[in-house]
């Protein structure tokens, strides 16, 4: 154990190396390196008063995402892929905004590395999607991916993964369909369902068993609100999902979607 702790300390002490970030936007692939982004014509210094990942004020050198997504339509769908298997699903429209909630690509300078995200943990670099004024568009924590390696222009989640779809007989405004929309925004970045999805971080939420099948009463809600309240585990990665992220009504809609999908299992 001591040797592992020492190794982690050594790795954290090593200088940050220049990195590369790929954009696959349908018209070809472009790769930016750290130096190019730090010296981008629109790069600037920004302050984030309440950083989601660091949970404190942070200062970054960053480029507006709108400048890196030129030519992408507002109704397109993008995916931010992190090096740890996290895959955030995002409507391009929110990333292209230049007023209200604005998305920025924070770039870690190898000469001035960011701090670790916790004791013994690496930092959010080399590339981190951050937001100024996130409350203006109800930006969720899952839309702050760090250690990003690639952005991809893709078809919508519903088109790519029909195994995620609720019963088509349900009305568009049915709570289950509302729960499906919230699931895409808040859960699909880490989890798959019916084997469908791009994330490789968390477990599948339907195969072999759906959490609504084995969590008793309100324990699933307790777990989602703060996993450490149910299972204390220092290495756990699932964050607490507060009422600011999902209201009680929205949480019930997500659980309604999961319960509905327990009856629509499709083996991967």
C-alpha cells in the first residue's frame, strides 16, 4: 500500500506534458495541441466562481467553445469523451451560446499545472469544459467533463441507441419520456442501459438487473442524492445529485423511466 501511495505521489509531482485534443465534426478531423489552444486568437483568462469539479473558485486560460465549433449547427448533437470513459451528451446549441451560460475549453498550461481534484487524485486537465453563468441554462454537473480527449458530432442518442427508448405508445409529454430526457443529460455520461451508450465508467442500469428492482423503498433516492449516505467508499466516483441538479419531481421522472425500462430489457 505504501509503495502505491509513493508511486501516486511521484506521478502527481511529474510535470504536465503537452497534450492533444481532437474534434470530429463531420467534415473531417482536427487536432489541437496545448500550445495552439493557449495561443488561440480568442483565448483569454476567465474566472469560475464555483467550479463544479474543484468545488471552489478557479482561474483558467480558456477558449470559447463557439470558436472551436464554427460551422456546427445549433440543432446538432455533440459528445465530449474523457480519457476515463466518461462520455457527456450535449446539444450543440448550448455550447455555441455567446451570452448567458457560455461554454469554455479550459487549457492546462504545462508550466503551471492545475491542482489535483482530491488527495492522491490527478487534476482536471489537460482539457476541461467549464461554464460561465451556468445557472442561466440549468447546466448540470455532467456537462462539465474534464480530462477531455475528443469532441464528436453524432446523431442523437435516440437515433443511435434505440435500446434506450421508452414504449413509443407513450405521449411525448409523458413523465417517462421526460425522465428519458433527464437520463440522457444526467446519467448517460457514466452509465449504459440495455448495453446501449458510449460511457465506460459506471455499470449498466438495466442488465442484468435494474436498480429499481433491488433497492428497497426510498433507498434508491437516498443513494442518488448522496451515494456516501448509503455506501461509504472513499474511491467512489458517483457524485451527489442535489436538488439544484434534479428537483424531486425530476428525480421521480428519472426513476419512472428506469422502472419503465425494467420491463423493456434487451440483452446486449
